[in-house]
């Protein structure tokens, strides 16, 4: 049975929404879950409910997503997201954290661990968005035309539907969600949309917001990300001294595996894990496989 509560953390001129599964007053250590681009904390529901037997579980709505604030288009750099994680950790006074992240959310956790290393016990990251800053980058290199087209393509995404049922039906038929469990997809549709006065529903992570998030991601993929005034943060990953397990999925795209390899090459304490027979969204496709992998990592199994 779900025992989920909402918390709110003020940071960077806005509010970060946090879901909590379990009782914060217990002596259980914290697990911190960070979703990938476009989603919300509740897509972890099946995993979080299981983890709550041994952890107080927290899930963040990343900025631009769900109930969290939606800043301007230039405020979706990797360190912006990492600073949000740090703000949540500080506000909730979390220590000995088991960090579990997916895709760009996995990157948030890795960078947060470079900023607050003493707060994290271990990190399990699934197909993080990573560039290797040690690789040669041509002066003035920019995102390719293909990358620009991919970012702009997000703007054509349908943002509104007649009802939650219509949205669920449309997503159920979409290839990207074909392997999601019914529960995970319902959680996404119910919490990733807002209901309008006329009964229609609208994406909380709007297409223009997602496009703003995706540009730095595609720049990292293509090894051309330069960062903002704070610089490129990826070199700091070499300083992580906590156990890190970097996972890939058999059926995901090759670029995810390439970026996972970059992470393993950068992080001294990194080990590897492969999920067989599933795609990029393991927690939503086969939560039982993720729970098995987390248990194995927790006890130090290879």
C-alpha cells in the first residue's frame, strides 16, 4: 500500500517538490530517487514502495517537472539540477544516502555527490548523461544540425489531451512506453499532468521546458557541452570516492551504453551492471529487476 507524502523545499527562487515514502521519524537510512527527463517522482512508485521496508524513501520532481518550479530556459544546466539535489539533502538533513538515479537524474546525483560527498553512502546510476571532458573538443564546437533538430522536435510534442484516460491511452500505444507496467504509466499520467478548468489535462513538463533541458543533454552526448559561467562540471566526477554502480539495459540505445562507459572511465570507484531483456526505463518496465540489482549492490555483490 502506498504511504506517500509531499514535501516542499525552497531553493534558487522556486520550490522543489519531493515525495516521501515511509516515516521520516524512523531510524531507517534514506534512499533518494531522481527520475529522468520528462517524468515525475511518482514513476518510482513500485520501486519506492518496496524500498520503504528498509529505507525512508525520497523522490524529487526535478526542476521543470511535476510540481516543482519552472524557471527560465537558461536555468536547466547540469549544475542547476545538482544544486537542487543538494538543497533537498540539506533541507531534509539527509546523511548516509543511497542515491538511485535514472538518465539525466542519475547525472544529478553524481554531480551532487561531488558537491556533498560526505552525505552519500553509495550511488546506483542507470544510464547517466555523461560527457568525457578529457576528450579533445574543437574550439567553438557546437551542437550538430541533427542535435538541434532533435531538440526542436520536442516542441511538436502534444501538450494537452481531452482527459487523463485519453492521455493514458495515447501513451500506452506509444513505442517509448510500450513496455512500462500499467501502474508506472498510470502514475506518470496522473502526476505528470495538470487538470485544466475545462477538464482537459496538460503536461507539467511542457514541450518548451523539455526542449530547454534537452539542449545541454544533447551537447553532452555530442561532447560539445561547455557549461555556463560555472564551467563544465564533468571533470569533478573523478573525485567521487563512494561506491558507484553504473547500469545499462540490453535493449536501450547504443548512446546510453557509450555514456555509461564514459562514467565508468571517469569514476574511480565505479562498477558495472547490465539489465537483460529490458530498455532504458528499467524501474518502470521491470521494477523487480531493479530491486534485485539494488540488493546485490547493497551487500557488495558483483
